[in-house]
C-alpha cells in the first residue's frame, strides 16, 4: 500500500461515465496516471471538466477530490446543493 500525496497537479487525459459514476484519468507532470471516480446523484450538482484541462487532485481521507488548477479551492466536481 502506497500513501497518496495530498495534492497532485495534472491534466485530464480521459473522462468516462458509467451510470451515475464519472471517472477521471489525470496525468501529472511526471507522467504518473491517477484515476478518480465520483458518484453523481440527484442531490449533487456536477460541474463539468473538459478533457485536457489542468486540474488539482486532492486526496483527503481516501477521497479523491478534483479542483480547478491552480489555487482556486472551490470544489467543482461534487457540490452539495
């Protein structure tokens, strides 16, 4: 088991959807690929990221969170209404 870093800056390589799950593949500047899956339901607003967009991945308590990059701390992927 390897500990994930707290923050990773990278570019979205791939976005895929499976039912209510959206999956991002983000590649950092060293070429390492991170996969983040989020569950999207009716109570959650989902603001779309584009393929090729530079984002920040934050890993907190085992959750993969996606932020716009760099700096803005607003959470765009999953936001409670």
